């Protein structure tokens, strides 16, 4: 923080510099002025956090200086020192919202306490204002709940210096904290966007500098995508070099994030915009984000290019991909997709729409192939990893890369498991043998083992020589015969034990299968 000491008496200034523990109060730098004109120059060029000023001075007094500061819209806390207990001075100081009116001579311990209180109150007020200010920007820029005119009216109540002509560079920072684990499940480096947003804000403050730290705006925009929005203020009359410097600093932001967190990031930057132009600039940045998915670790600039020429992407050869699958060559299958995306990047034709088309092609080819093998792909891939990547593939080739790896990894693992001793078919049959007394439909089995219900019927006819329904009946009645001949359980209880809660139906089924009732069989098992 910075303090400004104003007094026409040089000895008072020196005494204040030496007599107050400024570092202990959090003040890193003190500026001095011996008249109002010099004080105004410092106010115009430095971000002052505390004013400590004499009132009576030649060529203007401290109250005039504070009036100037308030007209500029600055809310810096002010402490006045004077040799005279003048009521009119005190009244004017209160009107200008000074923090304290202090009578000399100086008691350094007492003055230190007053300064500390002023800074604490200023911090609390500034924090409250920042929160309210961020909410205003959120309502205006992200939610579009209020007009620019209403936004400016409310903003000026918090900061009188706020103007429609204020100029910003709007930035969108896209993080990619997602990866695939060994089990083909999505892993995120952070619990949510709130876990990292404060650190990212600090990185922006340190790289973009004091103007952004004090006047810039930072908002967490989209939680799932880890998308963050910043408004980088530009001073009036900023040179083209200053604007270009924002792009260079943004590259430093991306490099810092990658080094600290080992994740990729993209920064999208608008041209300089006034307050009223910002919603349109945000729309342009979102379009830039969607239209340029070849983006990790890059800074992309939004430009007014008119109707840019659209380049036609090369044709995707589905036959090559399908032949690779039929040969069970998942490496060649995935490499075909990677090569296609690389060719699109090289030709400048890669867009979000192209990635969406690739997503559809991959789904259709892989789902068709798995279906031919009796595998219910819709159930196999019915999980959050699939749905998240499907929602986001059009945003970046990074997500498309994860999607290709995920789809081929899951399919390869499932088919490889099928070929092992405990294959999916063996697992299905073992499960039915262990649970035949329960009510399990083919639909439920299909969700558990990812087989099509009709394919399950074919499995039982091939492996057991009968339909699934008849196999269940045979297993239940075989158990019923064993219980009838070897135990004293009541016939009605045995009906329940083998899976039939309707005793009459159990009796009819038993007689239809064996020609006698369960009770007759119990009396004479040799009848069968």
C-alpha cells in the first residue's frame, strides 16, 4: 500500500516518516508533498491508499485537496492534522468523509492507532464495494439482467470515477484440468473452479500489474469448463504498444499456469472496448472459442474480420476406420481419427463443427461395430465421462483427444476381457446360475453386462440349448425337486425359495414340466 504525506513544514514530514512504523501498518511506500499542486500530481499518477495532510498551507489547504480527490471518485481515507481546533474545518472534513481530524502536537502511538483503524475500515469498505461491483458486472455482462445505463448508474454509486468511456480488454481464460485415469475414468485436478480461482486471480494480479489488481475485474464464468473472465483496464490514450503488451503478458499467464499446475490453458482476448461494447465483445470471444478449437497453450485475439473465408475440411474415410475395428486394431482406428484432425489443423479447416462431425462419426462406427458383436454400446458408455466429453469435444482438440482415447480404451478393454477365461459371456452365465431365484429380466442383464437383450437370448440358445426364460424355469424346478426330496420345508415355502411367490403358478408349472404336482412328488420321488 501507498501513503501520501502533505505538509508545508518539511520537519513535520520528516518526523512523520521516522516516527511512524509504516511497514508495520502495511504501507510499502510513502510519498511526500509540500503543497497542494504537488499532491495533486501524485494523486493522478499513483494509487494512494492513505492521505495524511495538514489543513493550513499556502496556495490551498488540505480540505481543498480532499475535495479534489472526492471529485475524482477516489475513496482514499484521509486524516487531517492541524494546530487549530476550528469547528468549520472539522465540519467540512466530515462532509468530505475524512476519517479523522487530529490536533497537533503529534503523539505517534495515538496517530499510529488512528492510521491502523483508517486502513482497516478502508479495507472492509473496499472489500464490500468489490463484491458489489463484481455482482454488478456479473448481472450486466454475463447474465444480461440489466442495461448498460442501469449498470452505469449503479456502478457510479460505488465508484464515482466510473465512466461509460472507460476502456478494457476483455479476456476469457480456459483451463483444461481434466485427464483420463488408468480405468478410463475422467479425473479433474481440482474439486471445482472455486478451488483454483483465487490462485489464478493472484497470478493475473502479479502479471498484469497494479492497475489490474486495483481496477480490474475477475469473474468465474463457467464451473464445468473452468472458464474465467477478466476485464483488464486500459489507461486513457494507451498506446498500441501497451495493448500489444497485454497479449505478451497473457502468454506469461498461460506459461505460469502450466508450470504451476501442469495443465493446459487458452486465453482469448478482445480488442480495446468501452463499457457499452463489452457484451458484444464477449459474444465475439465465445464465437472465437467455438470456431478455433486448435487452441491449448495459445493466446487468440478477436478481430473484426468480416466474412472470413471458410475452408472446407478434407473428407473423412469411414471405411478405413471400420476395417481397423474389424481387424481388432484399435491403435490404427484411433490413429486414423488423430491423423484426420491433424490434417484439418494443417489446412486451417478445423472448427467446432468439424469436431462435432468427428464425434458423430466415431460414435456411429464404434456403436455399430459393438452392436454387431451383441454389445449394448449405449449402456457401456452410459456414464459421466462419456457425457462430459461429448458435451465438450467441439471446444478443443484437447477434449477430442481425450474422447478418442476414452472410447477406444473402454471398447478395447471390454472386448479383451471377453476373450479371457472369465469372459463377459461366462460372467453372464455364472451370474444367472447364482441369482436364478431372483426376478432378473433380460433388460436388467443387458444393463449389467452391456449385451443387447436379443443377443442374450442367442447366448442361452447357443450355450444352454434353450431360451433364457426356459433356462430359469429349469434351474428353479430342479432346485425345487431337491428341496422336496431332501428337506421338510412346506411346499408353499419351497415355492418362495426357488423364486415363485404365486403358489398356484408354481404348482401348475411343476405339473406341466413333470406330469405330477409338487405334493405328489414329495410323497413318492420315484414317480420321476
